[in-house]
C-alpha cells in the first residue's frame, strides 16, 4: 500500500504535534533552501542590473530567476518533507496495530531508503506475529469450549469474566447472564475462598455432586485474575467406596458366617431340648423366648449380610439393543399398589441390560408408590395417591422420570447413603443399588423434591447409542 502521501485514515491517526520553537520543520527547510541560494541570486541580480539592457528585459530576467529560486526551494522542501510524512504515517499505523501500510520502493538506496525498508520489514514481522496470536487465541478458545470440565475466570473483585460451555451447563445459565456477576450471586463463592486441591459441594449441582477444585492465577493487562477449574469426582469417589465395601465384606462375611451358623444351630437345638426339659411353664416360656430372640437376630443379621453382598457384588451389565417404550410400559404394569400413569415418549432404542434397568425402575416405582400411599393414609379428605412414569430424550441421552405426590424427601442428603431408610421394613439399599446399576450403564440417577408440585421425582439418564425413528 502506498503511504507516500497522507491519507484520510492516516490523518485520523495523527496525534497532536509536539511543541516547537518558531515555525514548523517544513517552513524552516523551505527558508533554509531560500537562504542557500540567496547569495547567488543577489550576485546574479547585480550583474544583470549592470548590463546595458533595456529595463524591461532586465526585470524579466530577474523575475524569472526569482521564480526558479522559489521553485527549487519548494522542490528541496518537498523532497525532505515527503519521506518524513511516509515515516510518520507508518509509525502511526504501527502504533494503532494497522500493519497494512508499506512504503513504496521509490526512494534511493541511501540511509533514508534503508530506514523505510526496515519499517516495511517491521510491519511484516508484526503482521505475522499478530496472525499467529489470533490463531493461537482461536485455538485456545476452541479447546476451552470443547473441554468437558467447568472453567471460570474471576477478576480481583471476584467478578466472573470468563466461562466455558461446561460451566454454563453446570450453572444452567448462558454466559450472557453470568459474565459480570459476582461469585456469591451465582453460587461459586466457595470456589474463590477454598484452597486449591480441596473437595467442594456446589448448591447448583445437587447434594450428591462433589468437585475437585483447582485454582491458579494469570494476568490480563497487568491485572491478576483467578482461574478456577472444577472436576466432578463424585463417581470416582463412589467407585472407591464400592471397592472399599467389597474388601470389607470379604472380611466381615467370612467372620460373620463362621459365627452366625453355629449360633443359629445351637439356638435351635437348645429350643428343642427345652421342650422336653423338666421346667415350669414360666421357665420354659422365658427360655424359649430368649432362644427365639437369639435365633431371630441371627437370621436378621444373616439377611443383612446377604443384602450387603448383593450391593457389593453387582455383575456388569449384559448390554443389548432394547426399545425403551415397551420396557417402561411393562414395568408400570407390575406395580399393584397404585395404578401407574404412563406418559408415552419418543421411540428410542438403547444399548442396556433390560433385567438390570427393569430392577431399577421397579425399585423407583416401589419407593414412589409407598411414599404416595403413606401420604394418602395420613392425609385423607379425598387425597388420592398418584404415580407417573414417563420418558423423553435429547440428542445424547434418554430420560425416564418417576413422579409421585407423596410427602417428598425427608432428608435429601441421606437418600443414597447405604442402609439408610425411613421404612420400617426397608433395607436401605434400593436407591444405592439402582444408582450403581445406572452408572454401570454410563448414566446417572437423581432424586429430588418436585418443583411444580408436592412429592418426589426420580430421574434416570441413560446414554443414547441408537436413535429411534
């Protein structure tokens, strides 16, 4: 691009001139050029005037010399001013990161020409570096967007300045509504106060989600910012717990079996002997009652151990193609306590173990039915127990939802604690076993109070391997 003359864009980039003493550089050069030729002009004028020529001729020659003198001074001033204008325009363009300006190779091969050539080379180098920076920034943004872990950047006042799509999904809000808000407003205050490497729980992710916090600092325009990276370690922690249960069960199962079997056998033998022993009716009744308690508790402890074994020794799923709709409808027909309302969804084919998924849905429907019937028995007045089973899907997952109109969760934080139950005859392993089955399929199970109605909602999410018609 030719920048030998000032352009409109260059003129807009011009800054205020530096203060000078007297006239500008162009005017001073022009005067110096006049002064340089002044002695020769004066001598020539005197010699012409002394000639015996007519007055008109002498005046014409002197005027011609003045015009030539003036033109040569202007030409010299222009030859000095023009390269300086080119330099000023190029430097101004570089200062404003416009690297498209170039000086034409019309100047002589002298010091000024070399300077303009170096400026052209500098503009080429800066243009190449800016292109590399733009490409690196675009690559970094693409990588950040594709990373499936939440990333957040906060300024020194804990105001959110950057969030990636995974962070938007975690907070369930678009970036346009998150950027510029304080960490305490969006539920990430703990991310800015906890130490790096600690485990935290976020209100926005549910009570069962635990996150490993990684925090570091970086500078943007000289200002320190905080980068927060969150890794969901809930499933990894549960897998470690599961392995710990398995190790514990091997020890407890061996020891308890060695003790329970003889205790139950001895209690039964003593009970038979007590019937034929010479005892009073009261002594025999007390004796049999005590032995019955021993035998009953031994049996309960054995059933407890077997339930624990079932939880810890779940076989891997045998995956095959199964259509979700008929499976859900079939499970709904197995529940006899309440007529389950089935809300049909799209036709979906999944790669699942149908026996294990049926067991999950049976457990969830049983819990929902028990909760709805219990609330209906406590609150009569025409209150009817209702349970709804439905399914839906998006591009990557299929969802099965079980809803009831019971009293909701009494203690949500203990919903997935093994052997925690609020039922008199419950074992406390139904939800834990169901979640273990779903996660073995690569999905997730969540249980929470309904937001639009009284009751509880259990939601099973399974990955879609094959989309239906």
